[in-house]
C-alpha cells in the first residue's frame, strides 16, 4: 500500500470560518440594522462581521484548493511543538465571557478595564498598572462614543449610580 505524500488540506478550517460568518449574519437578521437616533443599529456590525467572515472563509477555501500550506512565519514566534498554556487560555476565556455577565452591573469602562488586563496578561504582559489604566481609558472612551451615537450600553458605572 502506497502512502500519499501530499499534505492534508484543512477544508474543515474554511468550513468553520464560513459557518461562523453565517451564524453572525443569521443572528444579526433579528436585530434592527438602523436606529432612530444613530445611522447604525445593533445589527449592523454583526452583519458586517458575518459577511467578512464568509468572504474570508471562501478565500481560505480557494487557497486550500490551490494547495497552499499554512506554516507559522518566522516573525510569529510560533512553535507548534510547544503545548498550549492553560492559564493563558483561561485568562483570555474569562476576559471574553466577563462582559456577558458583568456589563449591566459594573458598566462598560470597568468591564473593559478588567477584560483588557486579563487579555494582556494572557499574552504575557506583566505591567498590571499600565494595563488597568489602558483598559479603563479605552472602556471609558468606547462608552462615551457609543453614548454620543445614541446606542445605550447601560450606565457608565451602574453600581456607583453613574450613568
């Protein structure tokens, strides 16, 4: 029996990217695309992200069909032989899930500050104070910009009565 020396083609990867895009588009279909006060509504960004994911997934499928290989580039400092860091993964996962549970209670600036700090730590940052301040500034700026657009993300810091 002769073994095939051609590299395997990760069709599953392109299928997952297209499927994620389709989920975003379908989920956004139930949200209004425009708002009375702002030109964009809550369904606009998820719809655009979904369309972009579908397009990128199709481009990836074309690259796979052409037989392109996907190897880490030298500048990525990626070593496929190294095991996954479970602590870094857990920190990033908590940072991604935190807004779902804490946004209405704590407010965007505080949740963004903590999430930013957790992600920075998962990527190896050890500058806790800089990460906290950066996250707080970005969160406050995002809340202010969304508020100016007329999109309600809850109070600034609802637990403190700031809104």
